[in-house]
């Protein structure tokens, strides 16, 4: 589609700086480095701070984010990596399952920007990852920042969806007991 334009939202501004965790799978190191550079620049442009961790592959990115969301103190997360189509269906599994896992975390209230590239060739990945071209790492960081801004606007996270341990008092009340 020649001549198509894309609208990019301005970065949100924060009274209290946002703290993000960048989780990258550096299987294709040159691509990962460009994605990280774009993400860092975007987070810093919004006045945020960040930490970086590496995981073996794209399938491990959601698991690492899920762990950090439950056990650490980050406002949001940037998922980065690259999956290039090969000769087997492994490509489809990795693309679909990593994306699905990130989406499920997001639906639970985790603020995530998905910058895991899914491409046919290394050349396509370079164009998408390069901060001077499509800057998908920066775009993923911007997405996470926008979700953090929305969460703060609406009063913060209400916690994850799922099972939580209940207190003995809650169990007693559920069984029809009194508080006394």
C-alpha cells in the first residue's frame, strides 16, 4: 500500500517516572540489539527507567514477564525478540504461543508492549528493528508506556485475574460462619 500513513500517538508524560523491564530473547543478536536500543531510547524520552534481562528464546519471554510481574516492582514490560520463518512449523508455534501468552498477561492487567518480530527473512527483521527505520522496539516500549498511563489514570492495577489464597476468615464466611 504505497503512500499509506500511520498515526503515532505522542508519548505519555508521567508525574512519577514509569519503571519498565525489557525482556529480550537475543537469538538473533544484531536484531535484538537494535530492538533494545529503540526501546531504551523511547523509555528514556518519556522520562522512564528500565532494567534489561535476557532469556533463551521468544517462548521464554512471557514466562519471564509473568514472573517479574508477580514478584518484582515494575510498572510495565517490553517483550523483544525475533522469530524468522524456517523450514518447519516450529515458527508458527513460537509466534502463536508467545503472542498468546503475552496477550493473556495483558488481559490480566499487566502492561506489556509486544516487540517480538515475526518475519520471513533476516532482511525484513533488520528494517523493522532498526531505530532509524520502523523502530519496533521503540514502538513496543511506547505501547507499554501508554498502557501504564491508562492504568494510572484508572486508579492502578486491580491485581491479576486468577486464584489467590484466601484467609481463614474468608473461608469461614463463605461457609456461613460469623466473624465473631
